[in-house]
C-alpha cells in the first residue's frame, strides 16, 4: 500500500511503500518528487539507503551534501542526524532499511537544501 509522507516529516511530495517489517526492522521504498526531501532525522541503529532510480542528495548534519544516484548505497551511522531527498530536477526512489524508531527534527531549510 502506498502512503503519502506527512508534511511534518517531509518537504514536497513523498510517497512510500512498506515492503515489510520483522520485529524492529522496517524496509520501505520511498519515492521523492523533484525537490522533495526528508526533515532532519536520525535512527538509533543507523539506516541503509539503496538508490533504485533517479538522483538526489544526502547530508549528515555538519557535513557536506553528497549527490546520490541509482545504484548507490549509503549508510547513516547510529544516531547520525541527516536528511536525504531528490535533486531539484529529478525524481528519486530509494530503499530505506532501518531498525528502531526514527527520531524526527526540524525541516531542512531551502538554504540548507540549496548549498
């Protein structure tokens, strides 16, 4: 079942499909429209992202924004605050695998996104 990402956690239009969960681990396919992105957030046990389509960005708080493309696999370390989303002119789809409850923070500003 496809679910729209809530506005308090995502900027722009984001859709996700829950691909299953076991105990405390979830796997989702997340679809971002151009310019859409997550809010800053962290995962108690880290997160693995595998880009399946399109291009976008990922950035840890205090670090550099990195471009991501189809075929890339990225790992956020446990507790690392970060964001990810589509580029301004590209859709992005990635698999997201995480364990535990996501800790959400403030939205990524347009200034932060455009750096």
